[in-house]
């Protein structure tokens, strides 16, 4: 042991200490976006205690300001940085920064949507926005995780606030039931994931993702490594609602308040894919031919997920439940893009293809949920019957919903077509033609239930008489909100080459 007096005067130790402090200062400086979200969470909790319940709804602007501030800091400080922070616990690279911007954009839309949701009109909303930002902070950590410990911390920081948000309308029996199912399934999935990660730590003696990666690449044929990786994958698959870890999604999506359903369908799924990409990139990077059985497993999961999601959606009558199964199917499409990880023949890497599709998925899915909220606010129903005659009652809202559904199918000139084209190309270029064929068949199957919604909107008779004052729907600004998302869906679809080039050249995984 070095005596205290000697260590205090040892130049090498003093220099190492100064370097450590400098590293901490640099990490803290680059961690400012997360610090802004943390400060906003504390501020919202305090303000919610001080403000009357009716005025707490205006705390939405505090939450939006935090989201915009964090986005500005990421754009100006971290958009071109690729370096680890806090001794390698997290890594800030262009992939993480891109996903952070996507998450912030999704959170901003959901926060605004929550402000006009009819079931939140007489509620104290400060704590709601604080809990949502806490979940968003966890998603940030998931997208940047470079250590097994940060995997666990990020997942739990997302999961626990999400459980609370699902049951925020606690007097609603459906929400309470959905929250209970979510907690049970989520706790089990987290436990399995943590056990798998602990096995990897026991095998490697390290929680650093780079060390784990080197061990996995050198022991791809190990049964223990396969079991541990599969158990870890279970936790990631739960977050993206991939088959067979999807059972929670339909009930939770249907029972939760619609803005929270949108948040889970988009932001939580994006964070789950970010974590999965980090893990897969570490598992197959540099593995060469021996990584094929990993990619084959991902391909099988992709085929099962898109098939089960689309087939189950065929007979759904509740729009939120239909979009839940649609979300499961789209998780399968995105998994199809991950087979390009480690492929030298694919024009875009798996992480780049999925990141591109996540942008398209964000706009078209959130747009669909904006229309669901608009119809629910005015009719009080979430079933297909509320959309009968929508083309005559609110032409702009029906047109917007049609564009979102066309994009979810994957037809030109929408963002969904551009995204699916990239996914199918990645699968074919990586040697998975059979998977692309299954994806094409599933796209044809999905046409039925998406076109069925359009048929109800334009061909079915309205639920009320044309002479009734309630015949013409007034969406209270939500029609224009949906219109903005329609423009985004069409722009991404038309400017596909530009968006693809930006995605290809800027998104790099350095973990």
C-alpha cells in the first residue's frame, strides 16, 4: 500500500488524478442534454405541488421546453462526436445522437397530444409530464449504453415510469388491468434479461460491452454463451414486442390512455431497437462466417413476428388493438433489416436501415394515433364504428388517416414505402431472399385490415344522421396536427435518396 503522504507527492499519481478529473468534466459537459431532462423532471414535480390542478395542464410548456432544449444541445454539441463517457459506461456517437433526436421528436408529439386528450382534462398533469420525461431519460441511456450495467439501468428507468403511465387513469378498469399485465410481463422479461447478462459477466469478468464482445466473438459455438445471449435477447424483444414476447402489447395498448399507447408504440420501441443493435453489433462484429447462425435466428424471429402481427390484426375491431398488432408486425419488418449487420454486401448497415425506418415509422404511427385521439375526443369510442362515414363527417381527418394507413402498408410515395424498400433491399443483399419474400407476403396480408379501415371511413354510412349537429366533426386543431404529420410522411417518401444518404453517412455505431 502506498503511504498517503507519498501518494500525495507522487507526480504520476497526481497526473493520473488530474486526467481522471478532466475526463469527468468532459463527460459532464457532454451529458448536458440528459441533465436538462433531469432538471425538468425535478422542476415539474415541484411546480405541480405548488400550482392549482386546473393550471397544471400548462406545465406541458415546461416539458416541451425541456425537450426542445435537450434537442438543441444534442444538435450543437454532440451531433458529430464519437466518444465514450464516464469511463465507458455510455458512448456518445452519431447513432446515439440520431436516436436521441428521434426520441425527443416522438416525446414532443406525445406531450402535445396529451394536452388535448379528453380523459386528461380534469387531472393534475405535472407529475404525468415528469414521469414521461423520466422514461425518456431512460430511453436516452438505452440508446447510449456501452456497459451491461447501463443496459439494466436504462431498461428499468424506462419500464417503471411506463408502468405508472399506463395506469394514470387509475379509475379506468381497463387501464388498471393493462397496467397489471404490463408489470407482470415486464418484470419477468427484465428478470430473464438480467440473468442472461449476469451469465455473460460471469463468463467474461467484465461488464464493458467491448470486453463482452471479444469474448462472444471468440466463443460463438459455446452453449452457455448461446443461452445467456438468448436470455438477454428476451428482454430486448419484450421492449420491441417481438414474437413470442409480444403478448403484453395488445392488452396494454388497448387499456392505456391513447397518448401513452403512442409513446410505447414509437419511443419505447425505438429505444428497444437501439439496445438490441448495440448488443447484436457487439455479438457479430468481426465474427465472419461463424455469425451466420446468429443472423439466421434474427431472421426467424423477424418472420414469426411480422406474420403473427399481421394475421392477428385481421379481425380486430378496436383501433388501438389493431394498431398494436400492426406495431408488432412492423417490429418484424425492422428485425428483417438487422440481418444486414455484419454483411459486407449490403449497401447500408443494419443499424442504418433500421434507423431510417424508425423515422418513417415515427411519423406514420404517431399520425395514426393523432387521428385516433381526434375521433375519440369527439365520439367517445375507440372501436371501428366510430370511423363510419368519417370521410363525410371530417374529410381532412379521413384523408390524413388514409395517408398514414397507406404508409403503414408501404405504398409509394410515402415514408413507409421508402423505409420498407430499404429493409427489403438489406435482406436481399445479405442473402436472405426468403425473408424478403415472407415480408412481401405479409405486406399483402396487411392490406386487408388497413383497407378495411378506409372502407369504413368512406363507404359505410355514418353513425349519426346527416341532419344532426354532431354529424360534422370538429377535431379542435387535431386535423391540422395530423396534416403536419402527413406532410412529413410524404416528404420522407419523396426525398428518400437524400434521407438515405444522410442516414448512411452520419449514423455510425462506435460501441
